[in-house]
């Protein structure tokens, strides 16, 4: 089954702790994205990567870090510098070319992060 | 002013009603227009996309774009309780980055 897998589904962070959210895709997509979703708000872009070993900051990158060592994987680390990390985190990927327009993103099921 | 405006609702209608969901946008250069549906505690899934003014129909769903007014709509006919979800509009900018509306929470009452 092709798709995007996010893990864990629920995550708890202690104060001062870094936590890493996993995102894996087997769609052979080049571009991957991390979004944060807060209640009553739309999706806000944290980081994105259009190719392996390259990534760019989105609108709210402070307190977060990413890596893109493999095409299939785009983990997000929520660092202790992120003072308000409680949110729903969504990973998405986008394929270049094919039948779909360039800008259709496909999403994982999300990770809900809470602070203990 | 946000680039994409969407009323967060909630919007509550009886089963069988026609639902109208709307977004307005500010940049006339925006190119692609999409509607995503998001069930509670799930990731968004693409419902419809279009790039031109006019209507696009898919079953009970119709997406409408009016570029002159910078206004997009999603209509749901014969609404069902299973349509209860948050509906997000998304529009691409010139760099093909998605700009999201806040999402409208829709509740269909049996």
C-alpha cells in the first residue's frame, strides 16, 4: 500500500526535552513537508524539502529542525526552544510530474504532541 | 488581512440539505484551487481541485471558482452525516506553495 506513515500517533514531551516525529513515504515523491495545526487554525508550514539533503524553512521554523538524508524519510525534531509545542503535526509529500498537478499534497495521519 | 480567508464555523445543517462552503483570497496570481476534507484526528485528504473559473462536479460535490471576485466555493448536495468534517481550502502561489484557509467545521445532523 502506497502512502505516508507518521509515528507515533501520540507523543508526550517533558519540559526541556527534544522529541522527534517520524515521517516515511513510499510514494517515490521528491518533496516533503511538515505542518503544524492548532485548533481553529489552518495548516502552518514548518519546513519543507524538495530534494534529498536540502530543506528550507517555512513560516514557523523556530524551535524545530529537520533532516532529509533519504528520499523516503523526513523526520521533524521539536526542540526545547519551542515553548508551545502542543499541536497536531502533519507530514505531507508531493510528486513532481505524473498525472496530478504539481501542487497536490498527500498527508499522513498526523502526530498529536502534548506537553507533560 | 490573511491571503486566504475562510470562516471556521461550525456550520450545522440537517441531513439532506445543500451545503455551501466558501473561501476568499487576495492575490489574483493564485493558480490552483483545492478543497481538502479532514476528519477528526486524521490527516487532510484531497477532495477536489481546479485551476480555472467555473464549476467542476464530482458526484455530490461541486467546486466553483470565480477569479474575478477571488472567491471559491464547495457545494455538497444531499448532505450525509458522514460528510461531517472540517473542510479546508488551499490555493497555490506562484512558487506552487500551498496557502491554507483556516478550515470550516461542518456538522450534518441526522
